[in-house]
C-alpha cells in the first residue's frame, strides 16, 4: 500500500465527526492492508510510531526538503527507513538520523510530509484514538470489541492484536493474558461530586484514601521485581526502596497496583512535585519513596483481576502488610464515608476513591466502578497555547490556555490562567512550551496538545466565549502532571457533569 492511501484515510477520519463513521473508515483501511503492512498501518492510524521517539523536535521539522512531485512512498519502505534511523546510536547519531529522515521526507509529497511530521512529533490529531482503533480492528475482522480492548490492554499494542485477529480470529484474540513484566494499563476513576453521590451510584463500597503520589504497577517473579509508571515506563532502577519492599512479601509472583509517595517524618505526605522529582531524574536521591498498594492483579501463578474487588482486597490484605496498604473502609453509610473523607483531608491527602465491591479490574478503562471525590474541584487539562507575559513576567511564557478532551479526539477550550505559578514553574514552562510550539499568533504561542496540567478552580460558569459553552472560575495551576499523557486528561463530559450538578 502506498503511504498516500493511509494519508487519505487519515484526512477522511479527521473530517468526520460521527464516531461510527470514523470506525467504519478505519476498519475498511485496516482490512485492506497486506499481511506485511498490517501492524505498520494500524500503528500509524492510531498515531503511534513503532520505533518510538527519534529525538526530533518541532524546530528540526521546520526546515524540511522540498516535497516530491508524485506519490511513490510505500508503507513498508517508510517503516524500513524509520527502523534504520532508530538503530543508529553513539557519537554523531543525531545528525545521522536527521540525514536519514531528511531523505525520507524528500520522497514525500506535501500531504505525506504533513502526515509524517505529525506522526513523528506525536501530534496526529485525526480523532482516531487507540480506543477507536480497537473498535475498528474488531469490525474489520469480526471479533467482539470487548475482546479486542481486553487483549490490547494486556498486549499494550493494538497492532499486535490486529495481527492475531486477522490470523486467528476470536480465539486468538481471547488468548491474550496478563504476562509478568509486561505492564497493563491502569484502571482509572471518574469524578463524583461528593461521597453521597458516589454511594448513590455504588451502594456499599470500599472508600480509600486518594494519595497524591505517583501511580506504580509492580511485577514480581521470584526475586526479580520490576516497577512501572502509569505510562508503562520501567523505572525499577530509580526506586530501589519499592523493589526492596516488594521483595519482602511472602509471595512467589505478583502484580500489584498502587502509589509511590514521599512521606515526611511526621507521616504527612510530601508535595506531589517532590515525589515526582524521583521519576524525572536519575540524579542523587533526596526524596525517599514509600509504596502504598490498593489492588492486586496476579498472585502466585493465578490472574485475579477478573475477581470482584471484594475478593481482591482480601488477597491484598493477606500479602501486603498494613503499613504498605492504602487505608480504606467499607461502608454504605453516608456519615461514615463523610467522616473518613474528612479524616483523609486532615491527614494531608487530596480526597478519596470509592470503589464498587463487585467490579473486576478493568485495565485501561475510566469507568463508573471507581469514583474519586476531592474537596475542591480539580481537573487534569491540556495546555493548548500560552501567552508571553508582561511586567514582572516579561520574557516568560505565562498565561496558559486550558482544554478538556472531546469525543472526537480534539480539545475544547475552557479558559486561561496565569495564577499559581512560581518563578521556577515559569522558567520551566517557557522552555517546555517552546519545545512544543507549532506556530505563533501575535503574542500567543500555539503548542502541540501534549502537556497535562492539574488545575484547581472555584466553579464552572456558562460562557458564550468558549465553544463548550462553559468556563472555569478562578482557575489556578496546582502542578504539571508529567506522569499523564494527554489521552488521560479529563473530558468535556466530566466538566459538563460538574457544571450541571452545581447549576441543578
């Protein structure tokens, strides 16, 4: 298949608002791919480069060769060229990779260059999220979408699942299982207005402290322990205290879900930024981390993630000592849950997560079985643009434009803020957003929508100024979430639910 064909499909998907039509377009494209093209095409249409990052920034993509006059690039050729570039290492590797990539772009038309640029920079915004691609693979090969989603969560690679679906159908896709040392995407929580509203939906529930730490997934087999972030990155070498703690558990093998948290001498949690400093650098460790676990997915050869949460908690309590478990209660009583919530806040934590006792562990899903409750509203939003500051902030990028995820894969702007930013934060974000810059409009720097920021706000008001019809009131930056991809930012539906709950 020519790259041109895939670029055309991408354009059609981007121009289509209806989800079912997007899936149909993607499914037709997936079905038409040859055997040696399938994993490449599925990856590209999901916005993924199989070879990973090339260390090529936006600035490097500004000076591209002139486009080719005709379409000659084939999918397999593009993959071979990128594989060759990715294999280069050592002194002079950056320049060598750049020469190879320039050669690739010299063979591409202007449309193909645009597609490849967005793909390599992680900015292919066509409304074809990985979840849509899962549904498209299911449609293309006649496999239930639930099986494809589950297999992808275990595999971490929808293109691998697509190959299994084509070659082995339903049986092959159903054969994917949790594997030790192959992390699965974490189960996520939706937001509830308060503990009462959460209990109304869940009934009797486990009510756990919501720790403001870094999500970790720990795999152990024998004496080997590996630690992964919520983005599935291996950080084992950076967290030896977590490894040591899990090695002490009386188990042969296990997969545990939890948080790593910096704890002060008085037992109160450190600031989130202090905890995250351990994950962003391999320099001298100045913050000691303590793991706290709240779920178990596998134990001693048996996968337990499909068991009800109540059963998994019994297993967790048996293998993890109390000091390393996230504190929780089980109740259906509003007053009891509210008291636990208040005690949690008094202990310095950010809220609670309330979990349905009958629910299995749904890897990679943000479902109604887990509901988070915080005292003041916060949202994880994506920075869409940033404005140059004035006065004391002259020379720094300051006022950020905030967006929530939309169903079509884009983002809906909800307002701007420059509040809550320290000088250190201003210095960091100026460098960061210049790296993400796509173009400028006067004093506004437009950026690729990749950086997630946690924003606190006092309320949501109706607004005709923004396309979503809503705007945040008194928004201020709580901190940048380097551990979260843009695909896990809060949705416009979540924002609307908060708005309607308060206005109703």
